[in-house]
C-alpha cells in the first residue's frame, strides 16, 4: 500500500525563495503630525516711545497740505520722525486698552478735554440732523447732501475748537483741517481708512498742543473713538458714502480699520471670548457694546445683504481661525503698517503741517501744479509722479489704483430695508 506523504507547504521562505516577504516592503506606520504653519516673516511692529509735545513758542502754524506725491516722498515719510510719532501715538492708544472693556471707563474718569471732545462730536451729529440728504431715488452712490453737512460743519467748527482751548486762528485752521477730513471727502463723497486716520491725526494734534495727555489715552479709545464710530455709521447711512479704495468682500471692512486693532487689544487675554466667537450671534449681541472688534463685526453683518461671515467677509472669517487674540492683535499691527501707512494710494492723501511735519526733500502740491485736497474737481483724480511720469489715480475705486466706482454697502442695506418694509432683509445662502 503506497505511503501517504504530506503535501509541501506553500509560500514558506525556505521552500519558495522567489516569493518576497511583503512585511519587509511595507512602510512602517507612524502617527500623522500636523505641519506647523509657515512663520510670518514680517516682525510685529512695536510701540515706539512717544515724544514729548513741542514747545508752544516753537510752533508756526500752517494749513496742512499733501506732500506725498511720489514713491520717493513716501520713502522719505517712512523713515521720518513723523512716521515714528504716528506709530507711537496709535500703538500707544492700542496698548492703553489691553484687556479693558468700554464699560470700564466711567464718566468720572474723563478729563475736561475729553468731555469737550465728546461734546464736539455731539455737535457734529446735530449738524447731520440739520443737513438732510437729497432725494436721489434708489441710487446707492454718494448723496450730495453730504456736502451741505460738511459746509455747515466748516462754518461752525471754529467755535467748537475755541471751547476746546485753541485760541489762535492759525492753530484752528491747521487742526480743523484734519477734523473736517475725518468725516469723508467732500468732492468724492467717499470714506475709508485714510479718513479714519485723519481722526487720529486730529487727536494727535491735540496731544501736540498739550490739550490731551497720555493719561487720556484709554478714554480716547473707549469713549471718544467709540462715539466717532457711532457718528460715522450715522453719516454713512444718511449720505451713502462710497468706500474709498474698497477691496469689497476681500477686505476687513469697507470703511474702518482701527476698531479691529483696538478691539483685538481689548480682548487680548479674555477668559472665554475667542477669535472664533465672532460666529456666535449671541456673543456679538451681548458683548458688542463692550468690545470694539465684536461691535464692528456685528455692524458689518448688519449692512451686508447676504447672511454668513464667510461669504461677505472672508478675511474676517479667516482671521477667526487664529488660536489667540495675541495672534490677531499682532496681525492687525502688521496690517496697519502694511495696508495703511505703506500704501501710496492711501498715504498720498496724508496731510502735513507744523504739528505733523513733513521732512526736507518732500514735494509740494504747488510744485506739481495740482489743486489741494479741498479744491479737487469732482471725481477726485490725484496726480502721482512715478518713474518721472505723471500717473492719475482714481481713488474712489476698487483696488490699489484705478478702477470702477464701488457703491456703498450701507446704502444697499438701507435700500433693501426700505423695500422690505423695515425688515432686516438678509438672504441666507441656500447651503449655508
């Protein structure tokens, strides 16, 4: 009887050397590690030391004028003491409100000068109420009634500045130029971060004249600047101010920048409000009056006719993913320098006088044969020298240079509310 033999084992290494051992070829599994985001190569701008105000006897007042009329002028400004003075003032205001809500400043904390500044802003609101907008149908572009408002303010501001303690006619003329420019441009009927900067320059002039001091910085942000914001929202909704050089949905805001800088400083170490909290309607409603960042996001939401921050303000949406407010605040400091002070189309409207001086070598308006800011023809074209050639900037447009005019988003919201019978009129994205 034949013997039964065991079948040969299949696939064993010592019997089938041609078959590879796959265990030696498979890569070893390792836990996935999230790559760190690339570091921002730009350093965070620090707060320079704020110089002492000049001696009153050394000041010879002059009407402010534009001096940044070429890239060379701009470079001179960026390396000048005036640039450091402006950074020291704005970032000093930012540092003064770290971890401080608006409600922390009481009426008893206000100096007489700050109280008088608030009274001036109340007078401006009264001037708006006495200058109704013209009937322009449902147009969303600038309303010419804005010029009546500015003309009336120009007639009455001298008395306001006198009550503030400025007696010299020359000083009033210089300081009030920044004041009147802070509400928008009369010719173009527009408003943007450059006009907001003029409000800071007005306050800086008051510091240079020793009317306000560093002890006033916290109330200047939390009471004066917040009052200015409320006033500007009234002016924007009344006269449909067009955004000056708007980047549309890709910017932080069509009009304001500083609420995000000051507001991120307010929230720097908040125990529970995080950058992502701007997506929570309840948080915006409950804390928007105490924190400028939240209040401005709430306002942006209210004037857009599409619901959803990621749809109408994707930059704000992106910033909300930051891990901490310190990251946001550092980014806002960088942005103030890069997107405001280092942008020629913004800074070509910057005004220099005796309190905010230009430096030697910067051009003058009369040398170029161009009108002053107040004397521009309608349209607001500005001549800038580049590579030895004259280039015309149309500032009331999309982008950094020339383009089409952009209507007011505030106007769009107002007109939609009228048609909706006073409702909010927001349209939800179908898949939001």
